[in-house]
C-alpha cells in the first residue's frame, strides 16, 4: 500500500520494490503477464535505479536482444552497478 503511494509520487525505489514484489508474488498477487512488473521496473530504470537498469539488460539478453542489453548494462555501469560491468566483460573479449 505504501509502496504504491510512494511510486505514484515518483519514488524510484518504490517502483523497483513493486517490480520485485509483482515478479515474485510477494505480498501481492503474482503478475503472470509481467505487465505491471515491467511497468514498475521500467519506471525505476528511467528514474535512475541502477539495479533496475541491470535487470532490464538481463531480460533483454534472455530475449536475444544483445544490442539492447549492452546499452542497458552501459547505463547501469555508469550509474555505479558493478554487476553490469561483469556482464559487459562477457562481450568484450
């Protein structure tokens, strides 16, 4: 309830938390179509949340869109996400 209110006010951490809650079905009905989950994840990434940006990159990789994944990892790395740097190293060999 409070995360939803905070997200409505533009809090990126609340958006990120809600994305995880919808993905995992934690305290909220699981989002099987992944529409609500993706909305909150994208809002968090656009707002500058580095882990959200990294998670989008990982999903792009799974979906076979490596060019998009690399772009998201670069943005996440610039935001200070070390995990994205390790992911980028796979492609720079």
